C-alpha cells in the first residue's frame, strides 16, 4: 500500500516538481513531473525544470510573478482609495468562528537536547507536555533522540481542548502508520492546511479510519458516561501510543476523518473564502502585505487565497 500511496502523493513529496501544468505530450495535456530545485528567479515561489517549461507555464504564472504585488511601489488599496483603513477607527474587524488556539507561535524546542545535556544514551525519561497544543515540541524532542538511544522515553500529552487533543492524536497516528516520507507531508498538510488534498484524505481513510471504526464498534454498547476507554497503537517494537478518550471522544475522532454529511467541495470552498477573503479583512491583509518585501507578498496572498 505504501508504494501505491507514495505514487499518488508524488505532488506532495520531495523532491519538488516542475510547476508546468501546460506540458503537452502526444497531443494531450500532461503536467510536467520532473523534479527540480531551480526556482523562478523573479518570485522564487515555484520551480521549473527548464526554460521551456517556464515559458509554457508563463500564461498562468505571470498573474502572480508579474502581478501588482510584485511591484516595488505597490500600495494598499486604502491608500489608492484615499480612505482611513479599517484598523484605524474603521468598522470593527468581524470575528469568524470561535476563539481557538490551534498552533504554537514560537519555534519548536527539543526539550531534552540529549547530546548537550545528559549525554547518556541509556537514560530513561518521563516527560509531561501538559496542555500541549503544540505537538511540534513533542515531535522535535522524539526526533532529536540519537539513533543509538537505548533508554525508554515516556511522554504524556494532554489538552483540555478536544480539537487540539484529537488533532494531536491523529498526527501521531499518522506518524505511526506511514513511512516517514509519506507521513511527513500528510502531517504538515493536516497541521497547516484548510484544505486537505483528496489523496491524503483517502490515505487516512484507508489506513486509520478502519481502526477507529473498529474501536467504535467495540464501544457501541457502552454508555456515554464520560468513562475513559484506553486503546494502544504500536509501530513495530519501537513506538507505542496509548490513547485515553471517552466514548464521545472516540466517536468524534473517527468523524474527523469523514466528510460531514451535506458538505460538498463547493460549499467548503465558499465557507473558507467567506472567512479568509472576507471584505472586512482586506485592510488588515493589505497592511500585513505592505510590510513584506515584494517577492514575499504573493506568498502571503496565496496563504489566504490559494493553497492553504
Ligand atoms: Zn515567478
Ligand atoms: Zn518541466
């Protein structure tokens, strides 16, 4: 399965592929699949394997690469319109959704840093990541253990916010279920993206959903009384994850991998656009872009309007 999956996810795996989607082979449109590390030397946002590919894709790419945002003298819209921006006494910023703090905002830390501290490859550790929404610290710490580490490292992670806790469980289940080169892009997408590529959702539904279904079937006659049910997941004899959730939590965890009833792709896109591209946010967005160097602005915009 892993090989098949890796093939489907080629666009999301390293090395980066040529961005030319206009290549024609035998009269048919066939996006270029060559890997390359040469970025467009103007915007550095995309990469092409050759001049031919860059030229072929130019009719798409020029909208970004040659767009207004890349111009040195780009000014926010409120300047052109000669009005006071919304963030200075204008209409109040419209909040969307409920306050959630799903991401950390500082660089991740290897809290052990064994090679500079204990320097003992055999010592056992018991680490508590209380209210640990930022799973990056956990992952960096585990990955930071030396290859010849022989001790036992036990980590306890919890969070009162179910969205945070369940996402952390899913991320770790992915790390346990896939080869690293497949797990890493899925984890990054799940962490940062508002849209999950279909191939990734299918991968999760194929590898993880059946396990969660089975757990839920096992709990189907249990009462919804808040009792914690413990389940253990293993990857070889090296990694073990023990998850404590109540019945409602196990149901909700399974539901995270299923498209909500009635939610079409168009509807999801329109909800997302209504939030990310809301007109009330335009001045805040322009202000953020104004502080960026020209080449960074399209990247900032794409975060709001395209990929993420
Ligand atoms: Zn460019
Ligand atoms: Zn190419």
